[in-house]
């Protein structure tokens, strides 16, 4: 077994737990729809986050070529999966009690944490390229990171609903463009 195959087990577990967290929460919302006041915005972000998870999984295949790993290199990659998990943990409720839940209120209470973890994920992603490859990501990849970082930072600072709706739609279109332009083929 090569080093990446060994190290990717823990990364895969954390990504799998995050996906499970996200998909279970969406299933919970659907299952308890009689007690949930559904809001489209956190559901849109759930879709965006699902694409982000798949893209991260897809892109990690590129690290298989690394023959030798340091603890710091692995730690940076591990931290990225941890912040992704935390995004899923902040997005939708862990449980829905008898009194029900309002997804809009839940989003309003937790969106700053969600976007702080999104911003951390992006910073760590750029840092991962620097630590592992010794350079910043390619120009288009870095540009998308900057766009998503601006989206995250602005969503932390601005609380207006219309702004968050615009940010959600922009992010959804941007993540589809990002994956389509940069990650259409497994490398």
C-alpha cells in the first residue's frame, strides 16, 4: 500500500461522515416536513455543499502521485476535510423536535459559522497547494477561490436576506462553473 492510499482512509472517513451528515439532514427535513418550515436558501446551500464534497473527493485523486508525505502536508489536507465536515454540521438542524423547526431561523442563527468554515476551507485549500506543491493554485483555480472567499466573507458580514439569496444563487452557479471548467476530467 502506498502512502496516499494509507492516508486517504482517514480523509475518506471524514468526507464520508460529512456527506452522511448532509444527506441525513436533508432526509430528516423531508421525513419531518410536517414539522419543518422549509426555506429554499439552506436547501440550495445543501446542494452546493454536496457538489463541493464531490469535487474535493474528485480532486484528491491528484495527490496519489505524492510518494513521500510530511505530517504538516497531511495535517493541511486533513484540516480541509474537517472544515468541510463542520460546514455540513452548521447548515441544517441535527434534530427536529415535536415543536418543529424553521429553516430560515436556523440559517439566520448559524450562517456566520457556516461561512466562517467555508472561508477556512478555502484558505486551507490554497495553503494545501503551497505546502504540498510549493506554489499557489493555477490562475483559474485561485480566481475561483478568491470569488468563493469574497462570497464567504461578505456573507459573514452582511445579514440582509436578499443579499444572502443573491450570494446563494451566485455560489451555485459558480460552483457548477468551477467544476465544469477545472475538474471535468479525473487527473
